[in-house]
């Protein structure tokens, strides 16, 4: 995390904020806080302050759903889109510093994705364990 902190400092971003921007940059479409939270395995309550800070810094826009006040849609601003090359450089630098070969990194990524997929059904959207357990 120290490495991320150092690399993200010029943009004034934290690692969780970086992850939110990455999710938005991958789709380039507005998403609800719940959709982003599901993708990152974060609860809505923990995302709200991150979203507020990103909006205050001008990286994202947020708007209430016209039909459902409980939903807030998040989209990138021009400033948010402009961070893409810097955020890609952060990712590349972190990967470069890992003590893994490309094949080792690919294998680790595959295993972590399988683990995440296996664990996801065990938790309800609010983070509480469901009946299914390992």
C-alpha cells in the first residue's frame, strides 16, 4: 500500500478511490454506487465518503436516479477521464515491482479470481454471511 500511496499522491487519491476510478474507466458508463460496490466487494456505506471526496475533487459526477431516490449514479468527469493514463502507469509500476514473472502473475490473478468467485455467493449484498459456507 505504501507504493500505491506514493504513486497516487500526485493526484491526491487514496487506493480505494483509485479502485473506484478504475471501475468507472473500464466501463466508461455511469454506474450506481451499489454496482461499483459489488464489483469491488465494498459495502455502500464504506463507499459513500469515497464517492463524496472524488466528487468534491472533480473526478466524478453523481446524480440521483429519477425513478428511485435510493440510487445514486456515478459517472466520470473530464478530469476523471484525464487520469486514465496516470492510473494505467500506476498499475504498470506496481506490476513491474512485483517479484513475479508474467506467467506467475497471470496464474496468481486466475487463482484470486476463482477464490473471489467461490466466496462471493457466501455473502449477502450487505456483507452478512449467507447459509452457504466453505
